[in-house]
């Protein structure tokens, strides 16, 4: 027998499953009273409460606990499982989750609600379908769908394992050339990638190797890039693109482009030496991966203004990027900005409404598809204001601890 004053706490952190006609403890939520007391264990069978048989109905147990007062005596059949410390991890969530809308969760009240971008601490991953986790700010642990379960759900794949439904014992309380750039290494996987959880680690302040600016055409990435480069040329640098076209009169090697023959460039593209490449007016253009390393090896942070698909290649320990999404403002603001730029003589072309709308739509599409890669998002409704926000964020990298993919650390 087991005696303890847990009438109000047993129901606040334990779920059960029916096995062989008996109530078996399926899980004990991390950090709850039962977990802290260490009196019950996963696999224990609840036989009696205050001398009365429980049977196999969790509602009977729930009512017994509610009606009890003072001390409660439980008769259990121990599981005799060897206790062990589950591996703990931190994950960044890439989807929103509300257990109250989840029909698969074994107990809605035991679920943990979270939003995309939240960092969670995972305490227990033993159940193939339900992990135990809590928010960094603290609070009670709760159940979240496992990577496997959410992959199956999001991919609409027929489940090949039994999703057991343990019963709950009641829970209390300058414009780019118009061409399509192709990223080196097949980016086709982007279409099928399921963004669920990403294991992360918190590390002391460190210097990033690259600053990657992502955004729709016409949103001001190049202007921001140039402002950062001019502001601190000893700290920041950028790559010089390659092209297969012939140099123009008075055009010097390396001033705007580095020149290669088409056959040399095609051979390098085939060998994966280009981060991205494209063709315009019969000539090839592209950014070499070695060019990035040359800037980094010179002691500078390399600023890149690339196609978002390139993030699949860049977001690794090799390049240690800080990824900033330059978001388009709404249509009216963008239209006013274009008008002001014309009046100030900064630009000489008035964009049509369809062109402006295309920028806004493309910005939204990029955000939907690649937001899980972003370290920072800035709405460029004012170039000076966006620049100041970017510089403040870059300065914080020198003082603040940072959450990064665990693959960068181990």
C-alpha cells in the first residue's frame, strides 16, 4: 500500500491507459507534484483507493479522488521498471499548436499550447506520439505532439503505428536582373519539407560569418546592404559576382564582376562551386561559394543578398548566418515610398500598382515559405529606420546569448 495526501495532486499530472482490464500509469508529467514526490512510476497499476477497487474505468478513479478528504491510501502493483533520466533538449517550434483543438491528444487539459517561434524544453520523449515539454519562462509541463506524430499528421500519411489513446485521470487546475536564380544543391526538397521542431542550443555571444538579407524584389535589400557596408567597411564585406559575358569597354576585372568563359562557369556550376546562378540575355551570372569564404577569411562578416532557396545551403555551421527578412510594408506605404523616392531623385521610375502589389505578394509568399529560417524580420517602411533596427540587432549579437541550431554546436 502507499499512503500520501495526494487527492488533489494525483489528478494534476498523471495519465492512464487500460491494459489487461487494469488502470496502468501511462505517463507522469514532468515537474508536477507526483513527479516531485517520486511515489508513483510509469507502469504502476492502481488497484485500490482507500480500500475500494478501482477496476478499469478512469472515471471511477477520478470520482474516488474527488470524494476523498484528508489522507488517501493507494494500493498499487509496482512496475519495477528501472528508473532512468530521460534526455532533455530544447526545440524551436515551427507551427502553432492548441491542444483544445487536437482530437488525438490523450487528454486536452494535459496539453501545452505554443506558437511558432517559441522555444520549449523537452523533458521526455519516450512516448513515440507525445512528448513532455514546458515553456522557457517556466510553468507546468504538458504534452505536445512528437515529431513523428506531427509529420504523419501534416503529411497526411496513413499511420503505421497504433496511436494509443491513454485515458486522462482528470487534470486540475539597384534592381536585380530579371532571371530565375537556381540554388546549388537540389532545393526541390523545400516543397516537401515539414517544418515542425528544430533542436536548438543556447550559446554565448559569438561572431557570425555571414549576414544574409532575404526579401522580395523592390523591397530595399540592396539599399540596406550598401548602408551597412558603407557604415563599417572594416567589419563588413561582400562577394563579387561572376559572369560569362565579355567585359565592356573600360570595365575592370573585379570592379563590378569577375569574368569567366561560359565553359569554365558551366563546369564550376556542375561541380557545385556556385551558391546560386542564373542566365540573363544569354550570359551566365552567379555567386561562388569560395567568394564567401574569401570575405570571411579576410576577417569580415560577409553580407549576402540572395534568393531565399539559398538558405538551405547557407544555414549551416560552415557559414554561421544571421538571417534577416526585409518585409515589404503594405501597398499604400510602398506606393508613398516610391513617390517620395522619385521626388528626391533617388529613383527615376514610377512603379505601377501591379508592380507594387507583386512586391507585397512576393514578400508574403517568402515569409510563409521561409520564416522558420529567419533570425529577424524588419518591415522596411522607412530606410533609415530599418537600417537602425538592423544595426541594433547586429550589435546585440556581440552581447546577448543566442539560440542556434544544435548542429552548429555539436
